[in-house]
C-alpha cells in the first residue's frame, strides 16, 4: 500500500542491527517512512526555490533535514546534479555510481585547477526594448539571418544588388557598416582607414549577421577581379581579419570561402601588371590557408585532405604554369613540415627534373620565365629546408646519438656527394643570373666552401663517434634509469636515421642550398 | 400519529447529528409543505434510505462506488452546466479519500486515490502530491494542509439549475456517501440565472478552506492605498507647473542640470556608457515633460498620511532624487525601457539571490556558502587605478570583511552568516545592505565602511526574504516560521510580528506608502498587513502554487505576484480581487518590478527571459470585460530572452532604466 515495500523496511532494520522486526511493525512503519520522505522532499523543494534553482540538489535535502531539526546526511555534497545510473535488469531502479577511490591516487594526483572566482559582467539586454545583436544576448537575429543569406546565395549566381535582401534582416547600422567596408575594400584598400576597418573586422562582436554577406562579397569579387592585384590582396586581408574575430562562427561559410582563397593561391595569373608582386599575395594566402586548416581542421576533417589534394594536383601537373606551381608549393609548405615530408619530398626528384631546363639560360631564353623558375626553385628549397629543419630541431641536443646517425649517413654521403655535387655545382657557378636571387647566391657559394671542408673532416668525425658511442654504453651500465632513456634514444636514432636519409637525398637533389637550413649545432656536428 | 412524530424527530435529529443540512432542510420543507406526516412504514423509499444509512456506516466501497457514479454522471451531464458540476468533483474526491483514510481503510483509500487522481492532475497536481503522502489518521492530523482542508468548507459558485441537477441526482441514486461529503465540505453559493463562464474557473478552484468567508470579511476592511502626502514626486509636479510658467528659470535650471548630470556621471559612472545613456534620456526628456503635464491633469492618486514616523531626508539626497525624477524617461507600451543585464559568472550553482541598488551602481549576490558579495559596477571600468585606493580602505575595515587583496578580487566580500544567504536588499540610498540567511538571522552591512553593523535575531527558522521599506530605516522579513516581521534599523527586536499564514512566508514587499506590507506564502495566498496594528487587511486568493515574488505599483493601487508555475497575477488592492492573470512564463517567476511611473511591469523568470507587460491596459480590463473577453491576454509587450541566464532580480532606476541580474548556468 505504501510505495515503500515491507521488505525494504526489513532490510533497513537489519542493516542497523534489528533482526527480529515483526511483519506488523514493518507494515506500519512503511507508510510512515513514505510520509516522512514526502515531508522532507516538500521542505527540500522550498529550499531549492529559495536558492533560485529548478534542480534539486543534496544541499537542499540537507537544508530540509535542518529545518526539521534532523542531523543532515553527510558525505553527499556535490556541486552539480548527481549522475544516476540505471541498474541492469531493473526498469526503474537507479543508483549513483560511487567508485572506490584509492587514497594514494588522490594524494599523488596533481592539484586540480582552482575554480574561477565569481565575476559580474554587464551588457545591454535591450536598448529601448530592442535587443542588440551582441554575443552576450541569445542569438535571435542570427538564426533568422543565416538561412536567408544561404538561400540567397544559392539562388542568385549572377551578381545582383546585394543590398536588397540585406534590408530585411539586418539593422540599419550593420547595413551601413557592410556598405562602408565593401566600399573601402574595393576603392581605398591602401588607406589608413582600411587598416582600421580590418581591425574592426577582427575584433568587433556582433558582426555575425554580416558573415554570409562578406562571404558572398569575397567570392564574388575574387571571381570578377582576378586582374586587380590590390583588390585581391585587400579581399584576402578581409578574410584574414574575419578569421581572427573570436565572436564570429565562420565555419558554416568556410566551404564558400575556400574556393576563392585557393584561387588566390594557385591561380595562373593574379594581377595584370608586371609591377604587381603576386608572389607576396601567394605567400600571404598560403599563410591564410594554413591558419584555416589549423583552426578548423579538427572540425572538418576532410578540409586539409581536400586542400592538399588540390594543391598537389596543381604541383604535379606539368601543363600548369610555374606561378601555379609556386602557389601550390607555398600552400603545402605552410601546412607544416609533415605535409612537406609526405607530399613534396617524394615528388622532389621528378619535379626537379622538370624544372631544370627552365632554370638554365641555354634552354630557357625568356628571362621572365626563367625568373619564375628560379622563384619556384627557391620556394621548393625553402619548403624542403624547413621540413628538414623542423625535423632536426626536435632532437634533443644529445651529442652521441645524432653524431652517430650522421656518421652513418655520411658513409653514404661519401660515395654520393662528390660527383653529384659537382654536377649540381657546375651549373650554379656557370649561372651568373643566379646572383639576381640574392638569397640563394651568396649562401650557395658560402656553403660550397663549407662542404668541401666537411669531406676532409669526415674521417676525424667518424673516429669521434666511435669513441662517444662507447661512452654511451658505459653510461647505460651506470644508471638504471638510463635504460628507459635508451629506448627513447633508439627511437630517436631511427628517426634520425630516416632524416639522415632524407637529408642525403635532399642534398643530392638541391645541392648545398639545403645546408643553410640545418641548425647550427647540427651543422657543427656535421662538420 | 405520535409514533409518526417520533420517527420524524428521530430522522431529523439523525440528519442533524450527521450534519446533512441539505437533507434536513428537505425534510423540513417536506414537512412544512404538505404538513402531511410522512408515512414511515408506507414509504419504501425513505425506509430504504434510512436503512442504508444505518447499515453501511463504514462501508468504504460506497465511496468508491458513489464517486465513480457521480463522476460518470457529471461527465455525461449537459455541456452548459458541466464545468460547474465538474468543480464539485475535486472536493468530493479529496474528502472521500480523507474520509476513507480517517476510517482506517488505507488500502482502499490508496486504490481509490490512484484510480481517479488523473482527473485532477492538471489543475491540482501540487495538492495531490501532498495528499498522496497521507497514509494514516495521524498524518491527517499532522499535516497542515490536510487539517485545514478537513476543518473548512469549499465555496463553490453554482447556478440554480446545476444545483438542482446535482441534488436530484444525489437523491435519485441515494448515494448517501457522496451526499454526506458534499454537505459536510462544500458550501454552495447558488446564484440565479446563467451558469458562470468557464474563465472564472481559476478563481473558484483554490481550496483554502474556511477563510474564504473570513477572507471575504477581511477584504471588506478599509484600506488607504493612496500615496504619501508631500512626497517628492508631488512636490516635483507642483514645482514643474510653476517652472513651466516662467520659461527663463527653467532654462537656467536646465543648464545647471547638464553640468550636474555630467559631474554625476563621472562620479557614479553608471557602468561606463552612462554619458551616452544620459544624453539619450535627455533627448526623451522633452517628450516626457509634455506627457507628465498631461498626467498631472488626470485625477491623481489620493494622498494619505504616514502612520509611521519616517526618517528625514537630507537636502542633498533630495536634490539628487529630484534630479533623477526630472530626467526620468516616460515609459509606455510604445516606449520600452533599456535593460542593462548583470551576469554572474562562475557561481558554481552557489548564487541564491541577487540585489541591485536603486541607481544600479551596486550589485549584491548572496551565496550558499554563507557569503555576501558586493560588486561596485561604477569602479568596474576603472579597475587598474582603484586597487591602491581599495587597499587603503581595507586597513580601516573591520575583521568581518575580507577586502580586495591588492585588487585581485573584483568585489567586496561580506562574511558573517553561518548559513546560505537567501535574500539581500539595498537601502534606498545604497549605503546599507540587509541580508537574510538560513541561520535565522538578518544582518545589516554598511557599504561605506564595508562592515557588519547589526545582527538581528528573532526568527526561529530560515529567513527567506528581507526588504527595506521605500523610505529606508524600516524593513520587513519573511521566514519559514510562518511569520513576517517588521523591524527598524535601530532596534534588535522586531517591532511587529505578522502571523496568520498557514505555511512558510516566502516573500515580502512594502506598499509604496510604507503603511502596509504584502506577504506571499507557500499556502498560495498573498496577504496584506497593516504595519501600524499588525492586522491582516487583505487576503488575495487565486494562485495555484507557492508565491515567489511580489511587486507594488508606484501609485499604490495595484500589486503583482508571481508563482512557481510561471503565473503572474495582478491584484486590485482596494477590492482584493484579481484583475487578471498574466500568463507567459513557463517556470518560476523569481522577480517582478514596476516601472517608476507604473505603466510597465517587468518579470524575470527561471525560463531565462525578462518579459515586459503593459499595466495600463490590464488595469482597464475589468471595465470592458464583457465587451472584449478575449483581449485579456494580449498585454505581453516584449519577451527579452537571455543566454541561458535565469533572471534573479530586476530593478528600475529612478530614471526608468531597468537593471536585471542573473547567474549564467550552463546545464540549463
């Protein structure tokens, strides 16, 4: 008759040491227990209401027990609502998962982060009855604006008057803001005001309703203005600023933005004047692409793969122009050393073979083309060098293992380097046009001297290495802890060996230029 | 013949004893009408009637049977009268249940309860939850709610024809158990004419018990709801009319105003954007002026004398208030207020209450860890420089207050309570804070000294609410011990104790003229008390759950109350009747506030929204109720949704800027 079963009462009685509780007693206790429970709950709900909450917590029950002058139940306080689990095999039996806690674990565990202190922040919920579109307010307007923007873009492929739909969903201020920004981007992208506008784009909250319009604006202008270098640069800057803005959720619009951004990276022709430094634009866009991948790569896991595929296709297609190749290399390089190692290095050799004729004065008479080829060569060099530099940099500066690795790799170098290098060096020296590329020229000649000396010191270093590895063995014997380290070292050796191999191939392909990317401590080992 | 008489007397006495007044009356009628003595032996009907009575005194099945029959009869009755008859079912149901419990048939009572509870779940779920726990006679005695139900009668308004139908049915079916319950616990107010409309339902269903009569009586008492004589507003109006006569002086004054407001804004700096805000208010000032002059021509609220000795106001304070009044934005249904929202972050579910000072510059939060924290929003903007100053102040403060440790903390921490702080209130001038706690005490803190001044002990149980009077100095508290108390700051003993509620007093609010306080209670009533003699002078019945918030209109004519279910009711204080329920919130209404000139009501709720209601049209409704029945619920002007932040408190500044506060809760 009561929701508390007779058996429950008996079990509870037994748990406190009353074994001979009569049935009658249990039966008459049960309803009373239920009544008391209800009473406590009623008081607990009052406590909950007066704590301005809608979820009942253990604190409220303790409060209710206090109200009835009953000792509260200790040990159940918790900040939030409790997590109940359903007992297997029972439909409506729940329990709190109360794990055994190892005291040692608790003591040894690092201290948890101190909870943040209470703060009060202030914002306008409404101004004269109208809610401003700021991130602190519930996004009423945003929900309405976003789908509108989407449908609008899908419907209208042709450039039409953008202002028309804007009027319906945007406040007058936002509309004005949009007009102003687009005007600045189109006409006065070199003014100081435009810089201010970019800062505003990067920091202002409440711009969210404008994102679809900006996305469309960028896509539209990029497709129309491929010949206008400064416009393209301004547009990319706008995209960059939008990406910087922490108050904007740009993810849904990325798929519309990416094509225009990639266009600015690998398009055949950007700008129509020779003075236009489209290389700079490509570099900037590469950085932009990399930042997008870094920020949204985990949300859209296909983003980076699709991007690299596009870029690699552009790179490996011999029919594409050199400018496109350059963009692709820069884009890939910006994505990080891993991408470089995985995608560029394996293709380095065949590509260089393609590039070689373009580099030579004898074969490529067009100076412009040759310049472009050298540019590409520089980009390749940089990408490969950066990849290898990152690789080497992560090694702990332990003298013995890396020395060992280099010693090993050098064995092969000994055979490979002299003739190969000479093959490469000769055109380098023959080529006075090389001097035009200030970055490459001096380094190339400088390093060539270095590498010559490296060959001579080779025998010496290998002797040194033999000595150091012996030392190493002794050290392992000395200290038990070193054992663990040796495992790591083994791994590093292996990695190092790999990189050693890559280094060698790189060296073969690119010649001395690559040496400038090897960090100085490594270099000194090398020597 | 003599035998006959004896039988008649016996029957009459029996009916009297059992309290079946209805049957008794009928019998008397019968006797009087045809004066022919009832032939007991020859009237098989009556014989059977009496026989049944004596025979099955404790037959519980009669209740179940009788109720289910009555129920099916009611459901199949005429549509026109159905809703009136349905009202009868609920009291019959709960009293049948309690009768069965009282007679000890617990098992049957439980099955009976469970069989039919669904019918009443919609309207009375909370009562049913309480009654569900009644499992023995002793519980009936112990439980306040059950006891009050047992002791009292329910008033049900019913039209003549429905009443006749019901009686006919009861007599025809001889369901004596039902007849008994109805006679014992229901008091029919039979009205001639058409059955009342469905919309009145809400008024009738509240089962408060015997005090329905008492309440009616109480509500007859005289009340002077007018505003205080010689209040600043009144003086303002007079002064305003004088000023408008001489344009020159006004202009001079205005220039002075500008300077002064500028100075003030720099000083108090109502959170950063104040200069902008002030300008905006200035712009509106012109329109407000004209509106005000119009308003002054309409009959103003009557003026009353204060029954309390009120504290004197310094001229400086008076000046600044007058200044505010002059710059007040005139709000209406077309001109909504600006709302500034203070969000508490990282409260870890510990914020129990919040309070905002009259000018919005101070925000207080009461926490479940017994602490009271006060933020100075004016200093918020200029954090860097102020820290040194703060540190200097600290050295002088008492040990109760842990001040800002070199500017690390953005608030002043008041420690002293030993239980969760359930309420906090700023004095009208913002120089004092009162906080009430589960440790049964109320503490007075000074925001100037950052110290605890007084600890008021008097309540025996947690103090749920405390409120300063509009004039300051006096304050009222409400507690779990079912009393509300009036205190003055200079005495540690309460001045008045208001006892009468049947359950916790959950909230308290002062009337604009300081002569009355209103209290809302878990017994679902709101009461109005005379501060002078401590008497209850109004009972407002109509809510269906615990009352959480109260607000008084600035003209003293209306009161709004909000409950646990999200219902807000607007009451006419003089008549004690509900003008209209305001429906829209879906969860607890934590706070209510009238705008300064009384045209808008703002409500804040656990459903993360601030709603603005038009008071002026809702007050007009009773006049043209008959004409436009359906427009009653069209007065919600605006819903301002917050970002998962339940709204804990609302406060209109004197210039009609609305401040709201709440704690961001992520698991909502």
